[in-house]
C-alpha cells in the first residue's frame, strides 16, 4: 500500500491535509484522472483520510508484506521460443492499424496546467 | 572521483564537471524476460509479440531463467554483491509503446549492487601513457524493454511495434565518478567489451542493444553538486563523448552568464507510480552453501556455479597476452579493441617462427591499417592468418627483406589467391643469396663514391647509410641491409 499511498507522501498527521494544486496536477498527470471540480477534489481528500487510518496500526519492527505469495517459489522458465507469430490475431482488436502497426495518437498530449 | 577541473571560459572560479551513466543493455537470449516470444532485431512489425507482451487481460509474467543468469554473470564480472533475494516492481507511466501502462522493473531491491568497473584512458592520446580509473556501479536491475514508436507527424499519429516490448534489459547504473566525455566513453567501451565477453549482451549500440543516458552537472570546488541534466538518445560511443562534453560546456556557459540549469526529465523519477509486482514472488538465488537439497535442478540458480564458469574478462585477457607474448600493454588494448584481432594474432604466432614481439608490429601496423582503410572487420580480411604467417616466415628466414615483405603484403591484400612465395617469385623479390655477387656490387658502389668513402674513413659513419642505400638500389631492394653494412664496413676497413 505504501507506494501509491498519497497520505504518507503528503505527510502523516491526524489533521486532514489540504491537497495542494501542485499535488493535484502531478496526480492528474501520473494517473490520467480528471478530478474536474471541487467536489471531485473533496472526494479525493476524503479518500486520503480514509486510507490514512492504516497509520493507526503500530507496525514498528514488522517487515512490510508485498503479497501473500512472498514465500512461494518463483518459477523459472527455460529460454525457448514458444509464442509470438500471431500478428493477425493481435491486430484484430485494434480500431486503427497501418500495415501491421498499431496506431496511437501522436506522443503524449500534454494536459493543460490546473489553475485555482 | 572527479579530478579534472574545467577551467572556466573567462578565467573565473574553476568548474568541476560530474558525469554519471544509466546504461540499458539488452540481454542476449532467445526469448523475452517474461514471455516466450522471440528476441530478434528487425522482424516484421508485431510478429514477435505474445498475448502477454500485448498486455491482453488474463496473461501473467513468467521469468526467463537465462535472463537471470545473464544478470548474475554481469553482476559478478562487475564485482557486485549479488542479492540472494531481489524483488520485482511495477513502474507506471503512460506511453503508447507500453501497453500495460507499467514496466516491470526492480526498483526496491535489484539483483546486484555495489560493484566497480575499471577502465583505461590514454593521456594526451598517447597509447604509451595509460592511466587506470574506476567507476562505482550502484546497481544492476532486470527490467522490461518497451515497444517502439514511429512518429508520423504528417498524419498526426504514432505507429507502434511491440516486437521489442518485454525484451529483457539489464540496467547498469554508474555513480557520478566520471568527469568528462572521454571518461564516460572509455567506461562504456570497457563495459561493452565485458558484456560481449560474457555473452550476456551483444551490446551493439547501433542496434539499440546498448543504450546510454548520461547525467551531467557542474559545480565549483567545495560547493554542493549542481542541477543535473540528462543526455539521451546516444547511439555511438564517440557521440557519447561529444554529447557529454557539449553539455558540460553548455552548462558552464549558461551558469557563467547568470542563467540556471533546468531539469526537464526528472518528473519521471518521482517516487510515485511504483508498486510491488503482485504476480511475481521474490527472486531467490543460491550459492554452494545455501543450495537446497531437494529442489528441481532447473529451478535453482547457483551463484557460485556461475562464478566458476565466468570466462576471462578483458582485463585478464590483456594481462595474459602481455605475459605470454611479451607485447606491450598498449598492444594488448588494441588487440582486444578489434573484434577477432587477438585470435588472429595468436593464430599467426602459432604458425610462424617470428617472435611475437616482432610479429605484433605486422598485425597492428600493417594488417590493422589495411583493414581500417577498407572498413573491413578481421573476419573479412582477405589475408588469412596462415598467409600472413607464411609471409613472416619468409622474412624471418631472411629470404626477403622487410621492404619486400610489405610489397608482398600489398599484393596479398588483393586477395587473388596467390601465396607469399608465389608473389616473391613473380616479382623477383628474393634476397640475393650469392655472397660473391653482393660483394661485387658493394665494391662497385665504393669505387663509384670516392667522396663518401673519404668521409666515412674520416669518421662520419652516417654516410655509410647512403652507400647501403645505393647498394639497395642497384639490387632492386633485394639485398639484406644488415649483410650489406657488414660487407661495406669490411671493405672500407681494408
């Protein structure tokens, strides 16, 4: 939970933090989410507060767990070519294609900066 | 550490440039890092793509054993500590050639850390003065390559080919211990040679198998490091040196003119956007001590086993060449710098009586310059090692002179299939073996050069060379200069 947890990044504290414009902008760029209006931002604020409750748990001396699979064996595959050669199938779902290339919009369209 | 201080353009306080490198080396493997599609340069678009590479729902990553071994080999060769437990993470960002919206990498705990790489620089471009430097390796991590985007600006679209998506990469992070383009280039060159020797990557920059990003900053001595910028899209080692030096100069000028350095790409680096890869448990590696008793052999990677089988690294190969053949250290560098040249040299030495110390001159001065002139690799050489060895044998047996040998080599270079002996006979290049005939010619020259003879008898030995030259001319270069000198000296002292 740590990596995407904004609460920790914003600084832990019992007092609800206001989400600054810079943070909001950064989030919108990273996640391509549009918080749109003050109601959206308010909802984000509440979500952070809700998640912050995790900090109530004392985790001193406890190693973080990434996954319940952490003690499983990571399977190693032999270096053989077993897949591929299915261009037609892959392109079937593409809305637009040009000579076996997928077509995407040009580069990353820069999002307008937020004002507030 | 950065020892070179760039003197400022206008004689102001000196600047210390600082250069770090992030190098992505494509792993040499048959299939990709997490899927079974083929790794190959230049194939029809989207033909080497599996459902997982295309990020279709329901697919899962399965780690390729060979890629792990490649990373372990590289880590060991770079004196790293191999992490017996390393983790995989997802790094999220949006780009058309990253269909999953994230790249699987090793951000938290990579497979290898804390290594070092030694490389050599020539001082003042003199190969005889070489200095060894070291750069620290921060870490090596396994990660996926992305697909390729072709930007079509006229039609306002991007064409995406996923053949490269998912190919295994080793990211090698070098600490900012370098101070200029030359050091960066030398470090990358040595890394390239190491990777090629290990076989963990073919590291051909032109084919995108080795990509280098340079981080550059400047600061005044005693002050904190300056803002760093990233130099990307470098596709040759020579350009790397130029680009780094250019950026250093640019920053110095900017700062001296009162400007500031802007960092545009660091948004990528933010600690957000990472999460553990939930579909992959930790990667566990073993050594001789920790080897589990009852595990399937194929599922176990033993670091010690790999260590024992590492080939000789370039630095070791060079030492052995110097020791075994008595050549100079700078010779060993040139030998290893050219693909196949060291093997060619050793092959020639095996087949000739000429001492390696002497033969090396023919390899490095004559053969190599021919190859360079015609842009040929050693493998493409029209002169094979046996042909060259035959030629050197004729020279060694004093059947031809050194000048004649060069002539023969020029003829051999045409690759018409003639042997050195045949060429010697054709062009009548054999040294005169008849002592009497030679003596007569020497006498004739002495008789015809009264002034020179007097000078020599008066003590001016240098004039003797002129007489030797005349004898050479009269014999069409077919006389052994050493023998001629002896004969002349004998006659002159009579």
